[in-house]
């Protein structure tokens, strides 16, 4: 529908709209930075190896993040969406795809994937 905005990279629908500095797809709920693909091509090797959150923000050691998706843990524990995690540590060698080490209040120390957290 909107010819000036790109289609959603997740579901390929054309119903994207701007929400601040992000583009949002109302069909699947995917959010992304509009120039993320262009910026990745033109940046140096250090920035392309950076760990990014679910929205595309670059993460660094000590950042505070929010869990964007409810996560089930072994046993009866779970981490609800919206849980704030402070002082993350990025892993140089990811463990089974988990590239963040964090201490979550009420749960303890565990590994997270950067795709389930949002900076801020």
C-alpha cells in the first residue's frame, strides 16, 4: 500500500508504518530500523560483528535490557515479557546460540539470546 516504505522483512506484507525511528509491521508485529541493511553494508568489520538486540540496537557490556518475549525455563519457572535485566555481559563465544550472560532477579544467572531482548 505505502510505496515509500519497504515491505516487512519477516512476512513480506506492504502495510508497514513508521513509529519514531522504527518501522513496524502490523501484520506480524516485527519492528526494525529502516536503514539497518544499508548501514550493515557500509560499516567496517567491527560494527558488523556487533551483537544487536531484537530491534537492531547495538548491545555492549553493562547495558540494561528488557525481555520482549515470555521465556519458559526448565521446571516451573518462567521469565515474563517486560522483565528488566541490568548489567548484561556479552559472550565472545556464544553458548548454543545464547550470546548474553545475565543475572535475572528472582531467577538467577543464565544465558539469553539477543533476539529476545530490547535495549533500554
